[in-house]
C-alpha cells in the first residue's frame, strides 16, 4: 500500500490544529508547519508528525 502524507500550513492554531488528528487517520505521516516552530510543541510527542517553521507569505523562506 502506498504511503500517504499530509501537509498543513498554519498548524499552530485555528482549525488546522484541530483537524490534525483526523488527517492522521487517512495519512501515515504529517508535516505540520507554522510561522513559529516553537508553537508546534504539542505535536512533538507524535512520531508521525514532523514540524517545520515556514512563513508562506515570504517566498524566500519557502
């Protein structure tokens, strides 16, 4: 079976943070991004979630 990966931007708050558990039901692995990576600390204990600091409003940071 093919591996499935989810990718969420702005995962530190709002609806994106609330749907991560649901996405992991369908995906094997999830990349959660936020402007400030330290705001993603709640996901550190989940081995299927990787976190990344990413500001999608600044092209040079992508």
